[in-house]
């Protein structure tokens, strides 16, 4: 975990530049699919002391940062400056509610099916969100810096 925090601290600037520069039609689905790949990698870890585990942890943290930044950047780009703080804080509060619900569901899955079950759930959700974002981008609902809903 310490290694992934250090790597992410060094790489966060590049992830932020990616979120700023890349078209959201590409960046958002790509970020969700990237984390899906890391979930598959994570499930294949046999020993938590290996370099593969450390690498997977670092890549998973980077992909999670990329998810958050691409969504937040799109949200904040088009938000009215007068309500930008309220909009962002509402999004963060909804995210914390999601974390709370996932903690409960993830704990139940862990107890019922084993340690990989919560990660498989996250991977499945990333797949659904990534496909949804790709479809919305393909249909033009999400397009270069604009969301039409």
C-alpha cells in the first residue's frame, strides 16, 4: 500500500493532465476498463508479498484515480461557477454513500463467497459503467466536454 501511495503521488500530475487533455468520450470508458483489467490482475494474485501484487496495487490505485479525475473534470468543466462547489460536494456525498453501501455489501460477499468476491463485484460494476459510458459517448450524449441529459 505504501508503494502504491508513493507511485500515485508521483503520477497524479500525469493522470490529471490526461483527464484535462483527453476527450471524455475516450477518457471515461478507458479509465473504467483500465480498472477492470486491474481487478482481473488482482484476482490472480497468489501471494501478497510478490512484486506482481505490488505492481497490481499501484496500477489499481492509478486506474481508480483516473476514474475519479475523468468524471470530476467533466463534471466541473461545464458546471456553473456559482454552484460548482455545491455540485461537487453533492457528488462527493453521493460517492461516500456508495462507499458505505459497498462496505456493507462487500463485507457480506466476503463472508459468503470469499476474499475475491468484493473485487469481482467492483470489476463487474466497472464493466457496466465502462460500457455505458462508451455507448453514451458513441451516441453523442457525452461528447467533447459536454454532457447532454
